[in-house]
C-alpha cells in the first residue's frame, strides 16, 4: 500500500488535529490493517484529549490517537504465522515486549519493559485510515460480530470482562454497578449474560439512564444520593449486593460500592483516577469484604470474550449512540468529553451507518 493517509492527533487542549502521514509498510511479524471502527475510551478524554496528564504507560507520545481499533488485514509483512490478508481483527491495544513475565501471562497491559508501547498512546493508534500492527497483538474477530462490536472489546469490554472474572459473577448474585458510562453499561450487559440475578445501577446523567432502560440492562437505576446504600440494602433483604463494580471513579461512588456490598462480598474498582474515603474496620475488615483493582485484560481472556459474545448473541455496538467519519473525529471527542452519549465511534466504510 502506497501513499498517504489522514490521521487524528490530540494536542491536549480539547481539540483534534488532522495530519497527512505516509501509509506504513509492515515489517517482519507485522501487518497493515484497514481501519473499520475506532471507539473512544474514557481514558482518551481523561489523560489525553483535555490535557496530557498521563505518565508512564499512559504517557501520550504525540502519535495517532485511538486505542480501540478494529479492522481488516490488507497487507502482510514477512514472517506472518496466523493472520492473513482479509482477516478481521481486533487490536489488543498494548504491544508488550513478549518476553517478560506479565507478557508471558498474556497481560501485555502490565508489561514493564521499556519496549512496551500502547496503540494510541506511544505508537500510532486507530484514528487513521490504516494502522500498523504486530501480529502478536491481534485477536480474531468472528464473522458474527461487527467491527464496531470488536472495537469495544479492544479496551472497554475487555476491561469489564476481566473485572467480572476477578470477582466472579453467577446466578446467585445481585450486582451493583456505580457509574453508567460506556464501561458501566458494558458491566451490566456482561453481568446479565453471566447470569446475575438482579442488576442495579447508579447514574445521574439522564441520557445514560435512558440507554440502560432502553436496552433493559438493569432492574433499577438509582440517582446518585447519600441514601444509595440504604436503597440498595432495601432491594436486597437488608444485606446488600454480592458483587459491586465501581465505574464512576467518584469518591462517594466508590464508597457506596463498598458499603452497598454485603458481608463476604467482593468489589472491583475499574474507574480510573480520583480517590476514595472509607473506614477500613467496619467497611471491609469486620465485614470480610475484598476490593479488587482491575486494569484492562489479557489477550487470552479477550479471545474468550469474543467467543462468548457470539454464544450469548451479545453486541457491544448496542451501546454506540453516535458514529462519526474520521474527518469529524473532533466532534466525536467533543461529544464524548461532554458525556451526553453512550459509546462514541469513529467508523469507516460499511460501519459508518
Ligand atoms: Zn481504554
Ligand atoms: Zn513484556
């Protein structure tokens, strides 16, 4: 593939800059992927779009943005072993060194090598017509899933799936999700699929509450209030939920997730940034609760997730409320930053409906 392509960059003052760059040539073990869908993650807004606050693994290095890429292989470099021209692929968004302990466990997110580079952070991401990928970072996208489904697996849905696997969710559980942005909505969707009996959400944005209702993702959505813990207890025989997920990154929201969880229950923190205040003795020690931190997922769990999405007939793209062409990526980021939306996607070709 020769010529130039348009790419979107985030200079850090809530704007998007478009530049023409050369279409990259795949080297050994690499492929060129034609982009089909590139969704925007909350982290893009928090750490890059408004200002560049990320450090280390979240340090933005002025590359093409977008860490939820999904597309089709159009050119093979030498030494390719599995994927080929025509393969539909999700890009696991962190390229690890491949030889450290975390990479060997499939958790390239936790790779500590200086060679670690995340797409859209330290190497070019999905907000362009093409993306250069290492073959080892690709997950096969089944025909039953759309590219827009796949894009969300690359970070958001993968992250939620990991957290659910860490705390376990089953048919005996009532689940609380605090914060119903795209990640919180994904948590409800996957918890339901994994059999959770009762699903409760806490969210203040009416557009997101409406989306949860429209997709029938929760049995009840509460407005954020100091009474939330009592309300959840009243819904659960006075005991609280078995499992809670914080996707709000809000101090009070996190404390609610902890306190609305019953004795011996488990809480997963997924929302990033901010702080939390709670009283360790009554809130977790004497009540025998555990809090789990969870960051993205492994590439093998991502493969399991796409298989299960097909089995459950679940489509992450149901959470997409807005699609934009690449040349309107500035509108897409602006909308996501304002938050009056579900998931926001930049789409190409047949995905731009
Ligand atoms: Zn992300
Ligand atoms: Zn590594």
